[in-house]
C-alpha cells in the first residue's frame, strides 16, 4: 500500500515548528527597533513595539471619525462625505505601518491573524459588525491580485466576519481598471488616479442592505469615496466604512 499524503493541517504544524526552531537558532531583529526577537515575540516585530500601537479613542467626528472632535468636524459640516460614518482602529504610525507593510507588500500572511485579532478587540461601540447585512472588502485589480497573491482587505474582512457571523460580499464590486498603487502617489495625484477604478456588478444584492466596507489604510479618502459612490448606484440602506488604520494630518 502507498503512503498517505500529509494533510495541510499537519504540514502547517510542521512548518510552524520548523520556523520556531529557526528563530531560536538564528534570532531575528525587530523590524521597528532592531532588538533581537525572542521566541515568544510576534514574528518580525517585538512585543514592546507591538504595544506601542496607538488606538483611537472617543471623541471623534460623528461622521468621518477624525480624532479629538466632539460632534461633527468642520470639513464634514461643510461637505459631508458620501458614506454614513467611517471608523478606524489605530493610527498609521511606525509599528502598525511596518506590520501592514510586511503583510501587504512583503507577503507575510502570518500577520493577517494578528491584525484581525487587533481589529476584533477594538471595534468601536458605534460600529457593531452584527448591525450590518454584509461586509464588503475594497477589491483590488486582478493584476495586483496576481502579483501579491491575495487581497489584504479580503483577508481582514473574512477574519472579522468569522467572529461576527456576517457574510462577506466577494463579487458585488470589482476593480475593473488597473491603477498605479495609491501608496506611491501624493495627495492630489491619488484623487485623480482612482477615479472610475471600481464597477458595481450586482446592484440587486446590496439594494436596501446595510453594508460595512473594510480596508486596511485610510489616507486621503480617495479610494473610499470612489468605492462608496459606485456602491450607491445599488441603493443600499447604509454604507459605512471601517479601516484598520488611518493617517491623521495636522
């Protein structure tokens, strides 16, 4: 009789043991502070730096979630955004920026579970996931998906949905136009780069539904606005946004 193939669970366990042994024998340095990582640390980032992540706390703008605002910020009062509200978990600062870079650009998918845990532990009270009919991750173009191998927002959305028991919409919205990476552009260029990049495919699915859009980083808001404006064509009952991080300009 031939030998039975090793299951993916066993392979995953063996690979984890192997990586732990390598870290023990050849300690790596924290990508933030460059101290030697202990075996008990997160991979690539030490426990001390991980604790330096700056989480957002109320008060924040009732609409855009900008921190240290009681009520509605001046910008939203003058020109309200197309979404109902936007909330973010933490500031896009050194540690979280490095973690997202490792996850998103260096393809360290191991960080997905840590970032998902971080989000689920800090979801704002006024953005309860169970209040929505669907979670919708911001899509990436098929070319970018082929290059990266995964959609980071999709992995985060599935991790949130698994805990909350809310279904994820995977094909209601597509990114039908390939664009230059937003992270490589300045503020003004981002606005023009993303125009017309998204296309709603199944408007009937989101009609009169409460939708929570998930993304990893909120910077200028250009991507979110394009996504929301396209989704509004399906006449949803509610369109809110939750991001892992955001940049705050002073």
